[in-house]
């Protein structure tokens, strides 16, 4: 099944990204440091979302409107006193040319709600931020996170009609992970 193969085939790039983010998160000492982390997610996911929205609407994914958007990241940044930076564009993003690519990139974004639980717990422990301010994005869908993930995977698995389409989706998802790593490295330079 596509979702199982996606997990397997993108594992190396997921782990590489996770490793870099864990190092970054461990060095966060102040709300300002945390805003810098939120900006990385906002600029990359926000750029992806602009491309994805050209190919996915409620017809393709009935609960699309209810899914987490980069606006939540922008709000977290503003709540902590920051200003959202310009979103990534062009060659900093993977090519999203059709619905298959859009679902593949969305797999990466939606899957990050699972790791997000770990991120929000770490940040809440490390920073003294009142009332969970700035944590809305990483809190994902709260108690509904697993159900939302299962529902997304079900729709995802219906998308590819043959092996070529499945291979294309795996390639795009893998690139989406790898290019986030490259984007973070570029912002730190
Ligand atoms: C500190 C950073 C991260 C940690 C510790 C982390 C950890 C995890 C863990 C533990 C899971 C498995 C959860 C489960 O099966 O219930 C998971 C799944 C996933 N994460 Fe991450 N993650 C991190 C960052 C990210 C980021 C930034 C992205 C996307 C850009 C991402 C994308 C995914 C995806 C797509 C899955 C689903 C894998 C699958 O079952 O198909 N993760 N992550």
C-alpha cells in the first residue's frame, strides 16, 4: 500500500531532518529562539501550501478546510511577538505539478502532526510560555491527531492508479523532506 511504502522509502530523509531539528530544539533557550524555529516551518510549509492549494480542494479531500494551515504558524509567531517572514518559493520547493504531487507533499505536512506532539512537549518543558501560547501548530489536532492521520492516509491510498503514479508520489514526498532539510540549512548560513 502507498502509505506503507511512503513510510519506508522516506525514512532516511525523515530521520535526517528529525536529527537536525532535535539538535536545534535542544539549544532553544528563549521564546525568541522558538520563534526562529516556527519561522522555518512557516516559510517552508507556507510555501508548500500555496502550491498544494492549486491542486487540492474539498472535492479531493473533504476535510481539507479543517486541516492545519500555515496561518496557525503565523499566529503562533505573532503571539510570541514576531512577524512572519516571506514564504519559500521557486527552486526552494519541490515541484508540485498535479494532485498526486500535492497529496505527496501533504503527506509530509500532515505526518508532522505526529512528531509535533513531541516538539510541543519539549518546547513546553524548555520554555516558560504561559497558557500554551505559540504551541497551537505543534499541538496539531490535539486528541484527534491520530484519527485525522488515519483518515488522511485512507484518502492518500486511493490516489495512485498504478505503479508509476505511486513511484512519482514517493519521489515527491522524499524530495519534500530533503528540501526542508536544505531550506533549514540555507537559513542558518
Ligand atoms: C523533532 C522532530 C521530529 C520528531 C521527533 C518526529 C518523530 C516522529 C515519530 C515518533 C513519528 C511516528 C509516530 C507514529 O507512528 O505514531 C513520526 C511520523 C512522521 N513524521 Fe516525524 N518527527 C519529527 C519531525 C517531523 C517533520 C518536521 C516532518 C515533516 C516535515 C515529519 C513528518 C513525519 C511523517 C510524514 C510521519 C508519518 C510516517 C508514517 O507513518 O508514514 N516529522 N515522526
